[in-house]
């Protein structure tokens, strides 16, 4: 079974050249034990790892997590989990078995919601010569300083999975996540044919998303428009999600003339 995700929403984004210390200028958190230093990333795809911020034992923690939410009961390697769970629709999240426990919490656990940092995401429109990529960032974003950032709403899960090269060996802990999507604003609909977009949070909404009740958290999932976001066309070098043509460098977010 082949997993398709090339142009789903949100299926590609960038975190830029940031470090955990850079994030400490904006947030107060601790880094998970063993979490590696962050590398510059400009073409993050599902099934890769990326930073998230989540509550753990009452503290905000920075984690490097796997982008495709793996349910708690899954024990095989994450690569064998063939479902596309990197996005979770806020519209019906409470009725989805894969997502509801993280969003709502359970009798024994608090909700497992998270914040996913980014400098922007990619979307595609249909052009005369094929699919044309666009980079969408916060209004006022400066590609040189890579500020200000975006913060996506997410959910996370902890599972204990097999290692791909040693499936019969001991299980290892995996933190995985999904990005929340909602119906697109009129402005964003120009860039996504299914009229969906990633939910972006303002810093003042972080606590409500991470620890608020479900109804309050859902009310925060309002689509941003052109007053808070901007977009520009970028080269098709970003189009490949994997394989020999896959690229991951800062040139991917550089503006090009619109056709």
C-alpha cells in the first residue's frame, strides 16, 4: 500500500535554521533528554522528524517528534503504519479513533495537544506547466532573519514501537504528532484546492490550546487570512517529497517571479 501525501494539507513545511536556544527567546521550556540539536530544515515531509512543544508532567517540553501520528497501541515499526495521520481535521476530530484520545484526553491522561513551530508551509496551484509551489508565511516574515515564526496547532501521542532493523528486539518510545487543519479562509483557498489549511495559533492562545477544555480549544481553530499571512511563488525544486530529486535547503523559500 502506497502512502500518498504529496499535495495534501498540510503536507510540507519549513522550520528554518533555528536552534532550541532560539526558541528559548520566545518560550520557556525544557528539552527532552536525548533530543538532538536541531538542523536547518526547509522541506519537512510526513514520516520525518520535527520539533514540537508539549506539556509533560506539568512542564512545557521541546521534543523532536515523528510527523505522522502513531496510535498508542501500535507496536510494529512506525514505517509499517500505512495510514496518513499527519493531519487531523478539527471539524470531526472527536469522532476519529486515531485522534480523539490525544485531543480530548482519557480518563487517565490529560489531552495531548502540542504546538508545532514553523517559518512557513508550502502549497501548490495548477499552472500552465504543472503544479506551481508557493511559500506561505506570517505577514511581515523576513526570509533573511526568518522571523516572525508561525505556530501550528497539533496533537501528539506516545507509543512503543519496534525498530525497523530489529523488529523482534525491545520496543523504543516514539513521540509522534499530527497538525490540525480547518476549513480554509477565503484568502487561503486560492492556494489549496480542497479548501483546507493548517490551524495557526497566536502566542496568547498557546495555553488555551495546550490545556484548555475541548470546546475552548476548538474555538481557537480559526483560519487565518491575508491580513496575517503572505505568500510568494518559489521554484519547483521543492516539489519532490523524496527520492533523488528531493531537496532541503534555504533556497527553496526564495521568491521567484510569478508566471
